[in-house]
């Protein structure tokens, strides 16, 4: 069990599988009230009204502040409640299943604060902690109009003057730039730029003379209509030396390290969106008739729902392992974060598109089914793959590390840590050590490095338990794919300017192999304690594992080769998927009730 009370534990195992992260998330959801009740602040109906008006969800964000969510954006070392990044993942996931706009608007404060927590500046962190816990919003200002994702081309400058600095320039397309009181800004402190030419500043707009800054107008967006996507212009804005986050000239490095953490948490938004999309699709299919039959009686409908459910479970397994690795394996987060931030939003984009085919025209309409929630979440989710580094940025992060990844996979050494603490959900996690973050993983990926061992153990188990044979066969195929992939990329030495298109395809395949390894590890270390719980049917006989690995092979482009087995797997998954809906629980590997409970008959 991951516990919030002992952040410095060293992997001690606790009995049973009472999962604290889900208990906390379920409490948040319950105490926010039933979102199906239009009288609640955080209701589906209110979300749709605000979206139509392109209005900021101020009342919902205030309710989250009153509940105490900002405390979970602040590490316990600085007076907050953040001791488990898995807790934060599940809290944001629970918000996102209600309304992505609110989740993105509120959780942005963690993104803006992350560089301060990672900097090791205790005094600055304590000052920021008090503001965040009091409800102050913090924005992260990186991008500029003419430079996009190229953060080291930024022109916002900070010139040293007696007593501090003067900031001049513009940041644009910044979430909460206008509403945020504080801005974490990447600024050019050397005219020539370069890796040591940028510094991060934490700017408190409340302390600036009004004539030295102005907020730019809100930018209309396809999705997240109510979010404050705007910008800020600074003109000789004075800040003191204490506004520097970390070291002067160390801004780019600190930023890239802190983004590893925030990118690892972004999948929470996708998981929440997938839950809402699947819930809407299951409910629609159950009541809709086509060709004189219930939509759910059609084999194709069941296959679409089962495949979407399997992709969600695969995404959850990867996201859970990735979030736990923030604390258990931060030195490899440059790899883990890139995989999670690329793959989970990509998979969920596919889930939403596939489920939209079941709803047909109603997936586009705003007032004919469930208040038009499906078209809103489809629009909203498209932004998740863009911010905190878009898909190409994250794939390139993998391409740039190909040689190290291949070398350490093909010739594993004794430096690899024991990873049961990541995979076994009963184990407590060590405290997060930001000083162990690295721009590049020196030893590749230990998580993917577990694949040969887990495949061998599963094959051995399948000889004793024939019901595991399907999962074992899929695992063996995954191992063959991973071996071939690492041999193929071992000699690559590409730079950002000359990376070949096939390298990005190999990075995509690497992410899928990584997800498969994460799923295998999670199942092997946690199944024994989860099989007797409310979601035990998913864990017994490797059901969800086989389904997840089958989806990995599908996304790798493998042709179906087990039609009979695939049909049986679809039937089992469909039953489990509809059971979640019927019982009023989250679509998840672990039991978590939702506030609206069972759907009306």
C-alpha cells in the first residue's frame, strides 16, 4: 500500500491491497457531489454551460481549493500533503473524468510550481508553499509566438541591475497567465543563449508595479473553452535576486528535469477522459436500438467497447508504474516520462475516436445526448498531447537516447535496481529525491530491462496454470519484438536535425514495448494480492494482462492470429467493462466507487 504518512519508507510491504491513492481519490469524488445532479457546483450540466459560454470554471476551482486540493501540489517537506505522486495522479484523474477543463485549469498550479520544488531552494519553496496552499494560482511561461517548442530560442530577457533584474519580453499561449498570481518564467540571461544562457524566475505579479506588465487577451481554442490560455508582456519589470529559481544559467536544465515529473503526471488527464468517454459509450449502447436489436447485442459493438477498455487498462498500468517511478527510479525519468507522455494521450485519442463511431452523430451534437459531453471531451482531450512537450518532442527524447537504451538492454549489468517496489502496489515508496533527476538516463530503462525475466517467469507459471497460456504467448511475442527493436537502434547516432522518420517510428514502437513491460511487471508483482478483491476477475488468470498485451501487438501492427481466443477475450472484457458501469465504479484495475453511483435502470 502506498501511504501518505511515511514518505521515507524503503519498500516495506504492507498486508493486503488497500490502495490509499484510490481511497483518497474516491473521497474527493464523493465529497464534490454527484456530477449528474445539476444543482452541484461541479456538475456535468454546469461544465457544459461554462463551455458554451467560454467561461472560466471559477466556482469549481474554488470548491477544489475549499476541499484542500492545493495541499497535494506541495511536497510534505514544505508543509503540503504531497508524499505520493501516485496520489496526485489519481486525484487529477478523478477531476478529469468530470471535466478536463477544470482539471487542466486547476492542476496547472502544480506545473508552475514544479521547478521550485525541484530546485532545492528551501526558502523559496516555503514561501511558495504558503501561497499555493492559500489558493494562489501558478503558471509556467515557456513558449513564445515565434519559437514554439524551441525553448532555448526564447527572447524574454532578464538583465542584471543593482538589487536584482529587469525582465523584458513576452510569453504566449500560457495556461493561467492572466489569472495566475505567480509565473515561473524561463528567461534569457545571456545574450548568446546556449545551454547555460537561461534562468528560471518566479515572478509574483502582485509585487510588480502595474505599468511593468500587461496580460494578453484570452486566445480562443478548439477545446478547453473556459481555460485561461493567454500570455503576458513584461516591460522593465523589476524582480529581486530571490526570484531566481535554482542557479543563474541553470534554468534550461532545471526546467527539463522538472518537466520529467509533470509529463509523467499528464496521463492522469487522459485516463479521466477515457473513463468519461467509455462510460458515455457503454450507457448509450445499452439503451440504443439498431436494426431491431440493442446496440450491445451486435458483436462489433462489443469488440469496440472491449478494445477501448483494454487500451484504458494498458494506459492505467503504464501510468501507475510511471508515477511510482518518480519516487522509486527518478534517475531514469527522462525515458519513463517521454514514454508515458507520448503513449497514453495517443492511445486515448484513439479510444475517443473509436467510441465516437458508436455514438455516431451524437458524438458531435451539443444537446442531444448527455448534454453533449462527448463532443466536449473529444475536443478537450486533443490538447493533452500538445502541452508539456508535444508527441514529437517526447519521441525525440527517446531517439536521442537510443544507443544507451539499446546498450543497456542488450548487455544488462548489475547496476539495475530491484524494481519490486515499483510494480508491487503493496509496497511503500521512498521519498522523492529531485537531486537524482538526470537529463539523460545513464543506464537506459530498468523497467523495460525486466522484460526477459518476467516473460520467462510467466512462461514457467503457464506450464502450471494453463489459463495463463494466452498471456504467456503474447509476452513471448513482445519479447521478440523488443529484442529486434533494440538490435535495430543500437548503432543510431542521430541529432535533432537529422533524425530519420523511421527513428520516430522505432521510438513509437519502443514506447509500446515499454508499456507491455510495465503491464507485465505490475501483474506479476500485484496479482496475488489483487485476485481476491472486487476487481479480482481482471487479475485472475492474467485476463487484463493478456488483453493489454494483445492491444500492444495491435498497435505494433501485428495481424490477428488467434481468432477464437480473441473472441473469448473480447467476451470476458465486455462483461468486466459493463460490470464497472453497472456497479458505478471507475473503469480501473482497482476498485474505486464514483459519486454518481449505479446508473438508473
